[in-house]
């Protein structure tokens, strides 16, 4: 397979937030602890894989936010008909 010549280094996705959740994923860049620690020693192929994983994590977070919004999307102005219980 042809190897493509790299003109530019793949930029570090860090945005300077640097706070992790319980599972070790950074709230800023969505990388795991090992991904953050090993970034400087990774090949460009490995870095591309990490960036691909980050995109998937962002999509899952957005899906969870949408689902949560749908679950909490009560319309308190709506009048609900309640039938007789007894």
C-alpha cells in the first residue's frame, strides 16, 4: 500500500480543559488517560485512530443529550385528561 507523505503533524486535540470523568475520559478532548499520556509517542496512524474514536464519543454524547431532552421534555401547559379511577 502506498504511504502518503505527511506535510503536517497531526495536531493535539487538547483544548486546555484537562478534567476527567470517573472513567478517565477528558471532558475537553474526550481522550482516555492512556490516549493523552501516549499522544506524543504515537504514530500518525495511531493518532488518526484516536481522532476517529473521539468523533464516535462525541456522537454518543450528543445522542444521550437528545434522549435525555426527550425524556425530560414535559409540557406542563398541556391539559391531560384523567379518567375516573373508581
